[in-house]
C-alpha cells in the first residue's frame, strides 16, 4: 500500500521533482549530513558579520536595559497561504508578541522540527521567508537547533522561535490597569489571517480572495507610544481566538466588562462575505497583523489618528468600551441595538492557523 500523500505536499506551490533532494533521518543525527544541512542550507541565510555559526547559547550585549522574552511554536497548515507562509509567520508572531509587551525586538532563536521526506527545496523556501521577515523587522537570528523526526510524525515542518527585546518606556502596565470608561481600539480589519488560511485549506473560492494580514505590528506600537504612550493600558495581538479571546482574558484580569459595537468593527469584504457564508463570527477569527488596544478615553481619538497614519491601518477604529463588571464579561450591540453576550471561545473553529 502506498503511503498517503502528506498535506504539505498537497498544498505546496513549489514544484517537487520526485528525484529531488529530501530530508532524511540522518539529517537530524548530528553527524556529517546534519553539519552540511546547517552549514549549506540554513546558516548562510541568517549569519551576521559577528556571528558565523549557530550556537547552543548566543552571547548578546546590552547596556543596562530591561528585557522582554517570549517563545512560540508555529504549525500552520498549509505552510503556504495567501499573504504569507510558515516562515514569515514564525518571525512576525514572535516579534509581535515582543512589540505589544512594550519592547523593541532585537534577537530571535530558530528551531526546526523537520519531517523525514520534506523536499529540501520547500525547506529552503521557508528559510528564505524567515530571513526576509527578520530583515524587515530588523531582528537578528542568533541561535538555533534542527531536529528530524520520522515520516508521519509531523506535518512537514514545525518552527519554534524565542525572542528577546528591549523594553521601551513607557511600558503599558497591562490589563490589570484597565478602568471603567476606557476605550477599546483595533488597528485594522479583524479576522483576515484565519479566513485566508481556511480558504486555501478547504479549497473555498470567493469573488474577493481573502488575504492574510500576517505582518509586523512594530510600526503600530511605535506610533501609539509616540502619540499616547503613557495613556495606553494594554495591547495584544489578536491571534488564536481573535478579539473575543483577548477581551475575555482581559476581563478576567481587570474584573471589568467590555461592551462592543458590531457596526464599528472593521472588516474587509472578503472576510465579511466568507463569515456570512460559513456562519462564522469574525470576532473569533485570528488576525496576525492587527492589535487590540485599551486606552484612556480622553486619548482614544488621538490613538486612532496615530494608528491610521501607519500603512495598512487606515481602518483603525474604536469598537467598544469598558463598563462596570456585570454578569457577562464581554457583550456586543448587534443590529437591533440590544447588547448580547459574546461568549468566550470554547474551542478552535479554525485549528492549525499559527
């Protein structure tokens, strides 16, 4: 019986020659093939003038600053989707976590978990995307690791990244500082990434093709810091679980409630149409280049203006406000105007999206 075709092979846009080089278990054994894979395929894409080899532990220099540190694993399926791929997503996801924590991203580590049989041409395309995204974000990849697992033990390729950034004052105090009356902003249309991944995964075709918003939010954070920095309560990127997940987490931490206005939530026509057709609520769908912000109400208009000055954030908007804690942590005023509960996500309507 023939082995089933792996999902990464069904959805990969790179032409794959059956005789092409592929990853073998020997590439993960730490011997000659491992060294060649790192030296010839991986390292040349990331080495900087002062770092000519990946180390188990990187040495970096700081000057008396506070640091933010995060780590993330990336398993998007398919690896290539409209507007991005697994490689760029891994960089942007980690960099964005650092940025919304109030830091300037500086260094990343990169670990690869590769399935036996993955074409090296696919690996190289992903690595090129990692390199380009890191260049765009002005971060250095300073350490890494490579493992190969048997065929069928992974979905082609998993990436793990850890990031380090320098905290820049004023650092947002976080959701515990959210107060009644604070305004809730989004920096752009919601749900674009999840719908883009879903459409290509399931083979859906829409008149207006969904496109992921996968990208860096560094410019958005800098614009907010420069305009209303001391008045920002909290920032988050709305990835898995979307805006709803962020607000439910914040409601638990600040012990307040949130009321949203459905008509104020910015959507692209592609996301609106897809969600109406598929019965999805865009507030539960992941974004990868949009942030949710809680800000002092007196500075909300200024914050929106600052965000709209950033390319891609022209639809930034206030979508709700903070109210005294009630029975429902998060509610939304829909078309009829009566607030309805916006329940906390209990599962993943779109698994494997980041």
